[in-house]
C-alpha cells in the first residue's frame, strides 16, 4: 500500500509518538500477545468503519479479518511514514472496496448491529442531541461511498485531510472536493453543523 512521501526525519517523529508501534514490532517478531492486543485495540474501530461502508455485517467481518491477517503476515511492509492507525485504516478501506466489488452490490437490508457499547472514536461530537445524531447518521448513509468514507474518517475518527488522502490513496485536493460535495448534500439536513469546515 502506498504511503505518503514524508521525510525520514518526519517518519522518526511519527514513530516516536505512536504508542502502537511497539506492538507491531513485537508482532513482527512473532509475539502473539502483542498481536492480540493490536487486534483488541483496532477490531471495533475497524468493524464500525467497514460495516458503515459496506452496510453488510458479513462483509465487514471478513474484511476486518483480512486486515488483521495483513498485520500478522506483512507487518514488515509498514515503512513508518505515517501513523500506524493511518496505515491500518488504509488497508481497511481497500479491503472494504474489495469486499463490495466481490459482492457486486450492497444493500441497507442487513442485520442491525448495536454499536452503542463499542468504543466511540474520539472525534464524534458529544454535544449533539440524539435527534441530530440520528439525522447525521441518516444523511451520511445516503452519500456516495467515496464521499461517505471521507466524512466518516473526518467526523468519527478525527483524521486530517492529509491522513485521509493517505488512507484512500488520492490527492489531498480530491479529499477536499469529496468533502465539499458531501457537505453540500448534507447541508439541507444538517443546517449549521459545519461538518468538515477548515483545515485540521
């Protein structure tokens, strides 16, 4: 998976500040306990992201397993030029697209899953009312897949446009364009929310 062309110095700074990197290093050496901890940390965020992209529980479960298999077998391919979470989410994005392609189509008529007890990404806005949250959820589900992914990664996971560009493997300006169009489509349903405004 391509990573952003950051300088080696910047890569060292990212590595020093990334608490999950030690777990990956230990996993590379065959430490199953370290891999189990990585699995535990990332399973729920990955499930939420992929499930909301695919709309199908079985596809999400299979894609998450594929992501974890990459971490276990190909952890050496992580070059450290981004945060580990950015790299992992990039793998997840591609696995989700592959699952959708394999399934040919997806539908909202799927088994409903209660994510309320799962870890909520820190970027979610606690000040929103339940009604507004429901409205946001409904609006996001109506967006095209690529726009939805950008909104999800911004709103629920707190990634910057630059990080999202690395995750979805496109230029930053493309991410901004997708966010622009997504906001335009959400504007009528979400007046005043200001979703995605400004640079992070």
